[in-house]
């Protein structure tokens, strides 16, 4: 008897991934493409997007749609939903992986402009993404939206105040959106906390940490993909990554 879980099937579905040029965003984009989804990749740099596209061609034998976009550019971000509607006809999945570390500093030492940027890049961008993409996701027969978060949103720690404030505000926006949906909505919206993953942002935040001891983005991606599948899903939940050994227990 074969007890192996079935491979995820996302054929015929269109997915948008932010922060798709590296780290978890890149790994998620490749995994979505391997599952059959048509992927729209968003990141600041064309070169980074092309590297992810090369991986998708290698592992999924298809091309992705590349959208170089600075999410801090609110006017351009506002056109994202209408542009996707015109070019692709719809959107089924959003995975928001893009983020900035900000400054690790005592709160009294943070300059107003730095805190303002953090709140712009975190909850501000999240709100604008929701605003421009909600009409498409709500029309999908099984819309899925997954927003990456950080444990400091629920567990503030010294010097992580900027991260904690930004992520907590983002999480509140996401959960409010989930609660605003009508009871019959097929859209499922959740937060995903990946834990300690070997990414560029983690290395910037904790340069003395042994990156080789951490979970890789490729190991985390399947857990995010599961939240993107049709069928029963949680709604408005904070989903924490399961450590790798427990997945195989």
C-alpha cells in the first residue's frame, strides 16, 4: 500500500508571488510551478526574477510572468490587479513573501523616517496588495491568500520593536480582511510563520548564526503550497511551520 501523499495539483490556476527573486519567495514560486500553476513573479530586480524563471524552466518546464516592481511605489502597485485581470483574466493564489528587515534598535533610537518606512513596507504594502488583488481573488472558485509573518508580531523582543510593530499591524490587516468576507466566500486567507529559515534577511539580522543549521527555503515551501490548494483550508489563521523532523515522524 502506498502511503505517500499525493503531489499537489494546481494546474489551471494562476498564482502571484511577491519577493520571488530569492529566499522563500523563490522557493515558493518554483514549487507552485512544479504543481502546475502559472506563476506571476514580483520583485524589485529584473535579474533576480530571471534567475527564478530559469529555475522554473529547469524544474517545471514552463515560463513565468516577470513583473519587476518596487512594492513601495504605491501608484504602480495599485495598477497590479487591473493589469493581471487584463493580461491573465484572473488570479487564484497570492503568496506575499516580500519584506524588509528594518532596523534592530532600541525604540527611543529609531528615527521617525525609519519607522515610517517600516510601516509603509509592511502593513502599507499589505493593505495595497489586498486593495488591488481582492476583486480577483474573491472571484476565484478557490481563491487562496497566504501572507508570511514573523514570530515577533506575537512575541515582541528587545531591539525588534520595528519588526514587531510592522508585522503585528500587517497581521491585523490580514485577519480583518478574512473576517470581512461573506460566509459563502470560497476565498481562504491565512498567515504563515516560517520560523528560522536560512535567508538573506535572517543572515542580516543574525550574522553570527550558523545558516547551515537552519531550515532551507526549499524545505519550507511545500508547507506554504498546502495552504494554496483547493479543498478544505483554515480561514484567518496563524499557521506555524512544522519542523522538518516532525513532518516525517
